[in-house]
């Protein structure tokens, strides 16, 4: 067999063993009835547990490849991630990038880990569970206005994440798209490596801004996969085609900021086309959390992910 | 010397919320309760000494929801969280937007008849309505915002014809997409074109620097901005760009229940005096007061007005001292 022929058959073999799947969003909107209990400072645990089980059942029955508890008790990914740590306070109200959605800026001088995650993981016992935290560069940007790696946060978070022994850790790094340098990415690699719990796959998630022209830079970050917002920047698909992907490529093809329901066939087409261009596993997903969708729409979109995956398969 | 005003919203009395949510309340009873609430919040603002109050947006559910429920082409998709446990009912545009009739004119006429003071009427701007709605119909946000600008312009003209002489376009979303500021200002200018009234624009909770200097092309008399939440650092930005319009100076943090001290208010005004003369400074809270308790809102307004009045005396004394000093050979 010629070298070219061998390459073709390896490629076919690679396609055969490659996994094509769909991920749920890392976070879901907090249903108003849960919000009402929290606002009135009443015991929200029973309702929260019931809602989490509903979400997990929905994701599993839709055939998704991972399970997310939706982080329904988190006010947002910044304060939510910080809730896994000790030694910080809430300051002024700040807009989360370009959304009508806000977080309280965390202020701290020295962060310490907590044991809270262990209890939180109890609700999602599945081996393919997906958990998210804000990344050390984006935290630095959002809390202090500086795009650097916050090692204090990375170290404390690494200890707090220890109870996580399997599944996917999605590290959200939207601030990277504000203009990273190769030095920053190299330092971020070290930080993410240190945060990764053993047995867990780390995926770096970037969103909201077009940045596909610098895709190659992100390929150097030491993570198992990249989660890309292909709604804000369809150029990511071209970039993946040209430069290849990581072990895991998550295509954020579903718009998590609009109620318009995508056609499953259209999502399926893009997923198949994306999966043919990279060697690793490829997943269909929303481009961000479902935080700012109405809860019923978030559930509809979850089912739609499953339908699209079925069509693609 | 310093005109005191508000941005717009005021906490709704608990009895009003109870009345409105009670299924047994008739439409007539609801209207009567809303009228009473408007009279009450106008009196509270008068009691605090505010020169230009608003009707507290008592009849408005939420700043975009109120308008999307009165403009053709929108349907509601359900509650969406903004922060903490605060939600708004977010609409999706599913057809071309159309003007269905006056939205604020009756509200203004009632408030006008309920106070002797000058009134400010806030109206949500086209860019913010477009940005805070789901888009299931238009090709893009610009096309939607442009159509909405025509609708808001018509409403503002109706308000001016009814006697409203101080209109504030609320565009908080503008600060979130600096890359769109160029056309967002065009859309705003279309909304205010030919409206015979004093015009302000309110922008909050974003990075103002990213909007400058293009935002200064807005054809309004006043920018009402949030300063307390950002420790007054953006006053430097105004100085840098030689800002000359009137300034709505936010001296009250509306997301913090802690009531400011009079000295803190005065310090904010002092900083603004480094940029603009007193007659161009309108002393406001940072934003609408609706998320505070009624008691805290009233207390904050009282402190705001006291700070403004004390600063007036300080400025007058300073100016007299300067006059006397200049007379000494």
C-alpha cells in the first residue's frame, strides 16, 4: 500500500473510533420558583435537588455525552466559582461582558480552599459529569481588571477541586479573547495543569468575541480540549479545519443567548462537517451557559441538542 | 444652583404590589391604586426636596418589558434573571415592530396633574429594547433598533405635545457593545430627532471609556451617568474630552442599602466641579431606585438633596471670598 493510501486508511480508522457527541451547557437558568425561595431566605434544598434530578434525567434521556447539574444555586460563574473558596468579599455590581446580566466583583487578598465541592458533587454521581469554574486569567481580568494569571486563585481552586475524581472540568476563559500574549498562555498552561484533578479531562471554554484568527495560540494551552463559541465567530470552524483540533473539540454551535430554536438538521450538518476535520472527539454544544434563557427554553434547547446528535449519528 | 433630580424608578409600595397581584382586584381598583402610588412617590420626592422628580415608573413592570408589551411584533418568552434573584420578563421579536399607540402619555398627564414641580419622563431607548430582547425575526440588531427608533421618536413627540419638557432616553445597553456605539448613536439620534424638549440620555454599568468620544455625538442636552459605583473615576474621562454638556451626576449607589453620608455626596459634587460649572451639574442617584427599600430610597434622596444644598452654600461662600479677595489692592 502506498504511503498516501495508508494515510487515507488511518484517517478512515480514526474517524471510525472517534467519538461524536453533545455536551449540555455548563450552567442553566435558575427557575423563578427557586429564585423566589432563595430571595425569601427559605429552605431551597428540596426544590433544588428535585430540579437537578430533572435536569440530569433530561440530559440523559436526550442522549447527551455529559451531565451538568446546571449550577442552579450559583448567581453567576464568577461568584459561583468563588463560593468554592474562602477569604473573599463581594464588592460593586459589574456587567458580565456584554450581557444584561451582572456579578458582584470579588475582592480578596489571600484565598483559601474549602471542602464545599464534595457535598455539591453528591447530586450528580455520574462518571461523565461536567463541572465548570472561571479560569485564573478571566478571574484576574474580571476582579482586578488585569489580564494576568491569578495564581492565588489557581492554587486555592486546585485544592478545592480535589474531590472531583472523574468527568470534565470546563474552565471558562472568556477574557482571553481580550488579547492574550504567548507569555500569558504559557503561564496559563502551568496554572491549568496545576488545577486539573487526577482522572478529570480539562476543557478550556472561550466565548463572546471573535478570535478565530488566533486559534493556533490556543492550541498551545495545556488542556485536553477547547470549547469554542462558533455563534459569535463562525470562523472557528474554518480555523479548526485548517489547523486541526485537540483531543476534545467542543463546537458551540447552538446560540445560548437567543430563544430562536435551531434546526436539528442544521446543527447536525455542522457537527458532521466539524467532526470530519479533526482527529479527536468532537462534541456539539451551546456557545455558553443557558443562564440568560427562560428555563422552559433552556429545556427545549437541551432536547434539541439530543435530536441534532441523533441526526448527525 | 445644583438641580436635584432622579433617574426614574422608585420602590413600589408593598400594598401596591399586593393589590396588583391579588386576582380579586378589579381593573378599576388597580388603576386607583396605581394613581395613589404615583401621588405618594411624587410627595416623597418632594418631601426629600428633589427639584425634578419622576412618577417613579409606578405603572411600569420593568424598563423593557413595559415597552415590548405595548409595541407590536413582540411576544414574551418568560422570566430571565439579571442578577441575584431579580428577573424580568424577556420578550422576543417575532414580527416587524409597529407603533400601537401612545405608551406614556396618560402616565405623564396624571403625574403632571399631581405635582407643581417640573417632571422628568424616562423612556427606554431603541438600542436597549433591541439588545434586551431575543431576536427571532430581524436580520440583525441594527435593523431592529432602527425600526424601534422610529417608534420611540413618535412616542417622544406625543409626550412633548402633551407638555413633557424633560425627556430622558435610557440606554444602559449601549455601554455593553462598544463596537456598536457608532450606529447606536445614530439610532439614538433618530429617536430624539425633532423632539421639542430638554433631552437627556442615561447610560450605566459599563465601561464609559470605550464609548468615547463617539457617544458625545448624541444630540442630547445632558448625559446622566453613574459615578458613585465607580468611585467618580470617570469624571477624569469627561475632563479629558473637554465635556461641555449638562451632566447628570450620580452621587447615590442604588445597589447598596447603606445610606451615603452628606459629606460623601458633597465630595462627589466637589469632584464634578473640577470639570463643569455648578449650573451644568444635575445631582442624581446613579440609576433608578426601585431595588432599594422605600425607606432607604427616601433617606438616600434626603441625603442627596442636603449634600447638594450644602455644596451650594459652600460654592456661594467661596465665590464671595474670591470676589472680596479680588477687590483687595
